[in-house]
C-alpha cells in the first residue's frame, strides 16, 4: 500500500491514508507528504478527501471489513477499489513483470527491479519490502516496464495483466482463503495462464506448470551452476537457454535467495536487459530490509532481522544461518502471524523451530483476525517440547517487555528476530540492549 501511495505522490496526487499503528514506513510517508490517520474515527478523515468527485479510495483486504473509515467511504458511494484492482489497471498500460509464489516474492521482485534499473531500463516497481539500494519499496525510472509482486492472498494476482511472470513456490498457505492445497494450486495455474507466451513464464522446477524452469544446481532452463562461497559471497555461473554467464557474485545467504536471484536474472533477460550489465548489477544488490538483515555483525555476536512467517521460510532461514555460522549456538525469537496460519501449520512450525538451540515465542500477531480458541504460542511451545528429535535446549513464551532481558542473558552467539507482525519494531530496541547502548 505504501508503494502505491508513493506512486500517486509521484503522479502529483494528494495522498492520505489510515494505518493501525505508527511505524518507520508511516513516518517516512508522512515526511514525503502523506497525511496519515491512526484513529478509526470518520472525524479524522481530512476535509479535502470528503469530495467523491475528486477522491479515489484504495484498500487492502488485510484490513478488517468493519473498518469505520472504509465503511464511511463505501456508505457514501465513493469510488472504492481493492489494491489489486488498481495494480491490475496500471498493469494494462505497460509491459508487466509479475512475481508470484508463496515465498520469495519480495526478494525476487526487488532483485529484478534493481537489475532492470541498473541496466538503465525505464521501470516502475511496486515492492513488498524496502529495497536497501533505494531505501524504498517504490522505484521509478520510467513507464516502459512495471515490476509488481503478484499476491495470491484473496486471489489478488488474477487481477493483473502480466507479460512476463514467475512462480517461485506453491507451498500451502492462506488456507483461510483457499479451502485446500488443490484449490490454491489451481489458482496459481490460472495465474500462469495469464501470461500470453509460455516462454515468458518461469517457475521452480518440479512444480506442475508449463513454461521455463528455474533451479539451483539441478538441470533447468535457467540454472545456477559451479556454485561456491568466496569471501561471504555466492559465486556461480548462470546457464540460460542461450548462453552461460560466468562468475556472478551475490551477497544474500541461503539457497532460497540464490534461487530468487536466478529467477530474477531469467526475467530480466527475457525483458531485454543486456546480459553484460547483469554481473555488476547483481553484485551491487544490497538486499531487502527484514530479509536476513544484519543488525549486529561482529566476531562474537550476530543479530539478524527476518520476515519469515511460514515453516518453509523458517527452514530456509535455518539453512542459510547454518551455512554461515555452522558452529555457533543459535536463538530464534519468533512471532507467529495470524491465528489461522498458526493453527493450519502448527506441526510444521514446531519442526522448523525445533532446529534452533533456543526458541523464544512472542504472542501471535492477529493482524485482521479474531482469536481462535486453543491457538496460542504456548501450543507451539508444547509441540516443540513433544518432539523427540529436537535440537532445542530451551523453549519459552515471552512478553515483549521481558524479551530484551532474556536476550541479554542468552548464551547464543547468533540471534534471529523473525516474523511478519510488529516484531520488526522491537529489533532496534534489542540491538541497543545487546550493544550496551541501553
């Protein structure tokens, strides 16, 4: 939503919006000229936005349907659109590159947007996270190409008009929207068929789809080969259908991120990016905030901030951190996101979290949901403790207030703050405590 706000600001529009709580994103938007309200009171709506002839209202389905501000606009017959509908309209008028998948969308889209921008191509990019190179989730260098995350939640991505697209993964998720995995996979296949040319659609090898395959090490149309680690970088060759690009260097850890990079490179090549520009552009990609973001990185102590909120993503995070720090003890602080997701994947969360030596669980972040009886962070703690093959030495449900004291006493050299809720707001506080600045 904030990327759309920035787009309309760039177009010369006056922008206002509602959010539940202040954050670094809302603060930056306010600094850029966006009027943001935090109270669900129609009296807080700016007078200049109460004219239905000059106001367009855009909302995300992540917001509650009984939101008082949204209800006021609907009741008074304002033009009201879902975020996906607006992106769909914008995607009609440009060459649209859409990144879909249950994991890896933000990182892949951010790498892709950076590759294209660094190749001097004219792009408008709407990202789901803050790209470090631009300190923004909105990148604008022109209108020839549009890079967008294709969100499967609420089937939003079916509104888009993609010319080039990918699906990075199709693991079960959003079962509050999709009744079962088969229904979700069917919807992903519908999305893939929106791409007019099959050769312009990329997907992770072994998914039941048609187009060009992507893989790390396994044979595929776009494949990373000759992979090694040198001075903290992945170094690899990229096999494409037409050539081999040698000695690419990429800084983000984990095989999942390497796969994201190969996917982004493939899409950039299909979009016409000169391959001679790609090695330098990839090397200079700094990452995305809250995607394996280092907050402390010293010889004796590491603090990492990450958005992972699904068992598959936690597994990928563990693989990455274990590859980098194989001998160090690791502590994960995890804030489950949504009661329904915690219920649907409780066993998977237990298995993935149990790989860490120390597990600290915050209460579930509800977002748009009401509590579900019996679904708590303590449920996850109990399931981890019941596992016979766990590596974990300590599992504990903790409050945000107690967290900094517990982490200060922790013997784990590597600490991870993980989740898609408001745990990101706690990271700077923990950093200050661990560096003895507070």
